[in-house]
C-alpha cells in the first residue's frame, strides 16, 4: 500500500464496491445485515448488493426455519439443489449462471472499484479474482474483500486455484466460526499473493468493531487516490 507523505491531503474518493451475499441469503437480507458496516464505511466506500440467481428449495422437514427467498451461487449437490462447503464433489451446478449474473451487474451497475463477498459469496469473489487475472474482460476491479471465504471443494473448480492470485485482497475470518472454520478461510487466503488478514474472536459474521474498522479503512484508502 502506498504511504501518504506528511502534509498530503487525505483521499476523498468514495469507492464503489459490489457485494455478494452468502448462501441462504439474498440481496435484501444481506443489505439489512450489513447496515452497520455500510454506515461505518460510507465515507470510504458505497456497497452495491445484488442477489444470486439460484433459488434454494425450502426444506420440508418440520421445524426447520423458513427464510424468505433464499438464494445461492452454486449447488454442490445437483440432485437436491443444496450446498455444503466442506463436502468434496466431482460436479456442481449453477456457477456459470451466477458468473453471468455478476457480469451483468458489472455491465449495468458498474463500474466498480472493488468486490466484497461473504461466505459462499466470498468463495465466488476468489473465482472472480482468478478470472480477472486470466484476462476475462467482464470483471474489471482493483481489489477484493473476502469475509468467511473458502476454497471450493468441487473438483471442476480446481482451475481457479492453479496460479497464485495477485489481485490485492483483504480476508476476514472469525476464530470461532462454526459454519466456515477459520482454517478454510486461511487456506483460501494462501492462494493470494500478499493477502491482508483480519481476524476477530467471533463467529460467522462481518465484524465492525473499532479494531477491524481501522483495518478496513487502511486497506480501502490505498485505492482512494
């Protein structure tokens, strides 16, 4: 990151960041959950959130929590149309449709300076970084923020991780995350060159306490020139 010289003016540009929600969420619910984050970042970045294209079938078991319009970015179980981040699979479904949805957002809602993803959305962000690095013209951005991210266990996604990813990245994960254990997030971060790591003592959420907020600001300000 470029250091500011003494007496130089603070950056004033407000970055535009595309936001990708986690599995079982949608654009509206993720916007509600990130209200505090968006408020904290408003002088640094504007978060534009979209919904994944895949509709998740509601569980039929009695007693399961029903959610309004749950969405996902890909299914690891193609028959049940479900997803488990920890299960290795030979094939999956829905990713290409999701990539097309993100590409449409870049075309119609962009340009974007960066991209932020949470959980399964963060896993997609890593794939977008790989595609950008490979020269895919649909995805033009300067940095990535990945919260509770993980490396896909689908063998057909292995090509995304063959080369070290040079896109500037910030990785956030919790010490007590039981949905995406921190070692999975660390494994994903290891595929990036010089990743910035932000840890917190909590679980599966985006932290906005003073310590983490300061690190977000430092990372974002390096792109506000």
